[in-house]
């Protein structure tokens, strides 16, 4: 083999000075010898140096041979491709380099002869591997080469390769090479647009793969690839309802497994399939409309151990729906939300049923994911709609009851705190605050009189504090800020200001909510980075914030002065936290407050600082200086009278 290689090198060098006709004739002879050499190297596995020399020789010859159309040159290229499957790393690397260089060279010339030849041979090799006896390791070598050079293959080439892979998967058994094939299919499926018919064949091959407890990585790879293909099929709106039923059956098959990795794989398949919702409203509606069938299967009580995975996937689905909601115009968002909510009612009822029908001690295993799931539902549909399916009855039952948590559905409170975003502030003023008032009345009943029970009274007080803790969440980009503040003659704002002065334990909560209201209207230069809905809300709320600032800032200023007058030895951590919260709220309102008003406050602060300094009251001076520093950046130079 080494001698023959040397003879070929000498023969090729001698062609440089030959006439074109002689070159063509001699090239055919040299090519025939080179083919015999490569065939011999393919048989004699131990002759690695000879094989690499022959491959290098073939690489230098292929450019000239293909260009001149020598018939045997295609056969030479085909033979070189087979060395890409070689188990010898250096031989395989050399062959990949030779073929890649040939593809690059012909792509530069704008010719497809090399890519056509390579694609044809790749498909032939893959089809030959579609049998129970086929070895999959060479296929992994070939796929590495294909992925590294897929930019050379036209769409029809890639389609043919995908179809061949579908045939290979039908006969594949759990193994490391099979895992590599599935991972490759999943990665390529994300970046390559696959025709609908090919997607269907790939899905048919993937959906038949059974969960493998002996090799969980195989199942995980199969799930990832299936999820990628399903997402593409859903985006192409291809056989959506039938497709979903097959996917759900496969998910249930995984969720029924005893091994945790396989149940996790089932949840991942569910989540990956639902991911298409973020790109297509049609897909989202179709999935939600079919929830009355698939939700019952996924949330079957016998699959209780898989609830965390299932609920996580459903929460992700609702998160994708929320992404679609933020893209709606503000004028249409309520109608859109109501329409989609009607589609989602069967799904939400099934999710809530597992909370209603399970003992409290059995909820711990899925409590976090249940909160995530229902929090996503609250975020997209609003608290009032979701709460209507399982009413919150904190004031309808006595805290002395042993079943109070179950009867009153107190588990709603942390879910609302986690989920409320871009919602109705009117729901807080019209439902949460009256509910807190009823609970406070019950607290007083247990605090004094013949039925006094201090333990129950403290529990009522804790629930009232938790309800007020929802206020900051309702203030995050509310849809109806102006309407809520004007309702009942501005009753909500009056209640908020009263709480600031009369209930120190709620000051931080109220200040945080007011600060969030200010942040719901970012400056114009930041609106390009937010969703259309948030941008419209910011513009709508800007005038409302100015009017709100005119009413709130004077009271905040008075409150900050009042807190600052507390003697130093009486300041607790709660009082210090209140002062910092008030200052933060003043800073938040300062940009939308009139500069003249702030300048007046600033002058008052400076006068009080001078008086306190003369009186030797250092703590008050420090407190007032912090307040002055908070206002100073927002006052124009022409407004300062220093």
C-alpha cells in the first residue's frame, strides 16, 4: 500500500506538464489505481498510515477530477465518505477533512456536484443502517460529520437525511450511540425547518420509543427529541388535536414509571410540547380547548407521585399564554383574557380539584409546583376570574375550626402574592380590603368580651397582615390604576394614607406598593425594551401618577418628619425600616412631582435642620439630612434658595 501510494504521487506530479487530452486519459488510470488502494485500505484495518496517505492523495485529486467530470471521481468521493465511518480516529478525521475541503471548494465555485454526491452517499449509508442488526456507532461518526457541514446541504438533502434517521430510529435499541442520534436529532430540529411530512415520520418513529429504566439517559434524549419535533408540528398547525392525544398518552406512560428520572422525562416532554404556545395563539387555544381530555389523564390520582412534573409543565404552558397576553393592545386585553379564560376553565378546574380532594399532609410533595401553576393562572387571567372557580372564604369560617385551612382555602393567599401581575387594582380595593375589614372585626370579637381568645385573635391579625401584604403585587403594572384611585371618591387612597399614619406595622407594605405604582410607568427611553401592553400601561398611568403624587407626597413628607422626631433611644428596627421605606417612596414619586412642590419641602427641611442643629439634636439633623438628600436630585437649580 505504501509503495502504491508513492507511485501515485509520482504519477500525479508528472501530469502537470501533459497535454489536456493526455491528462484526462492518465487521470482515469491513476484514479482506478487510487480506488484500488483505498478499497485495500478499507479492508486492511491495520494499515492506518497508508489509509491516511491515500486519503490525502484523494483530497488533492478530487478537486481536479470532479471539475473535469471524470466518471470514476464520484466513486472516489463516495469511497472517501465511507472512511468517515471508520473506527480509527485519525483516519476518520482525515476523511472528514478531505470531504469538507472538497465541499468548501465547490461551494465557493457555486457548484453543487460535491454536495449532491455526499448527500446521496450519506442517505444511502443511513438507510443501510435501518435494520435490527445494524451497528449504530458508525452512524454517530457520520452524523458528527453531517452536523459540522450541514451548511453545504440543500433543503432537500436535509429532508432526505431526516427521513433516513426516522428509519434508523425504528430499529434502534437503548445504547450510547442511540442517545447520540436522538440528541443530534433534537439539536438539529431546533435550527432546521423540517417539512410537515418529514416531521410526521420522525414523530411516528420517536413516539414508539418505550421508557427505558436501565438507561434513563436514553429516555431523556428521546423525550427531548420528541418535544422538539412536536413543537415544530404544533407551530405548523399540523394535526394538532390528534397529535396532542398521542403526546399525552406517551407522557402518561412515562409518568407511570417507578423511576424518578423517567417521570421527570415525562414532565419535560409535556413542557416541551407546550412550549409552542409562546409563538402561536392558535396553538395555545387548541391546547387549552383540549384540556378537558388530557388534563384528566395527566392529573389522575394514581399519578400523584408525578404531580410536581405535571404541574410544572402546566404552569409553563400558562406562562407561555401570559407572554401572548402581554402582546395584546391595552384596549383588547380584557376581552382577549376573558375569551382565553373560558377555554382554560376545564384545565383550571382539574388542577384545583387535586387541591380540594387531597389531604393537607399529602400536599407537601407538590405544594411548590401547585403554587407555581396557579400563580401563573392568576397572572394571565387575573385573580378574580381564577378565584371564582374556588372562592376564597377566609371570613366565612371560624378559625377555631380544625378544617379552617381546607374550608376557607387559605392557600390562596401566598398564591395571589406570587401570581398577581398586571391585574386589577380594583380587585384589591373591592374584595381584599373588605375581606380584611371583616377579619379585623372578628379579631376584635376574640380580643375582648366573653368569647375572648387571644390565640385566635392573633391568628386573625396575622391573616389581615397577609392580606395587606398582597397590596404590592396588585400595584405591579395595574390595568386600572386611575379607575381604582377614583372609585368611591378616592376611598382607596384615603385608606392607604390612614394606614400609613395609624398602623406602623403596615407602613413598609403600603410604601412598597406605592413605589411599585411609580415603577409601573418607566421613562420614555425605556419603553422600547418592554412589551406592547406594558408600554401602553406606562403611558396611560403617567398622568395618574402625577395626580397621585400631588396627594401622596405631602403626606409622605409629613410622615417622614414625624418618624424623624422619634428619640434616638426609642428607634427600633421596625421604625428604621419604616423611615427607609418612606424615603424610597419619596424618591420614586419625586420624578413625577412638580419641582416647585419639592423645593418647598426642601426649604422646610433645611430650616428644621438648622433649628435642630442649634438645639443640639443630632439624631433629628441626621434624619432630616437623609430626607433632604432624597429630594435634592429632583429639584432644579433655579428652584433652590440656598
